[in-house]
């Protein structure tokens, strides 16, 4: 179900088979998804020449706070949340920086891991 008076929120349960994760950001439960458009946005933000380059960068595990913000922002927009990175920078993420890193990890697993590994690495809540 989509909703929210401010036009930002996506409420409901994430569908892992579609690569979605759910998180509390800005005090609201939101769906994040790295759609094709979101991945293209990340390729540009990170200067990656391909999805393989993007995957290798993420697999290295050395992400900066700005990297987390780019991934969260792209995932939020891919999940139907209408906000920009400046909006996201002002929002609290449940669990703080550790929570943000966990959301990014779950989002990357949901997007890049083979289906058999997705369920084991990041089960539905």
C-alpha cells in the first residue's frame, strides 16, 4: 500500500523476490529497491563503467558515509519514495550508522546475491 501525506512514504511489506527491503527512515517504514534506474543512478554516482564494476566496488566492503547515503537514496527512490539525497541527509535512520550499514547490506544482498543465497543471508523479518 502506498501512502503518506508528505508524498514520501511507501508502507507495507517488502517483497524479497523483487529485491525489496523495508526499513525505518525518517520515522516511517519505507520500502527500498535497487531498480534498474536506481542502479544506473549508482553507476553514475560511483563512476562505474558497468554493473560488474559496481558489484566489485560494493563487494570490497569499504564504503564511506556518502556511499551509504547514495545507495540508500537510490534504493528509496527505487522503492517509490519521492525524496532527494539532501532530504535523506536530514533524516534519522533507525539504528544510526550501524542501522544504515545493515540496510545497505540487506539491499545489496537482495539485489546482487543469487536467489538461493538471498533467503539464507537476509531472511524476511
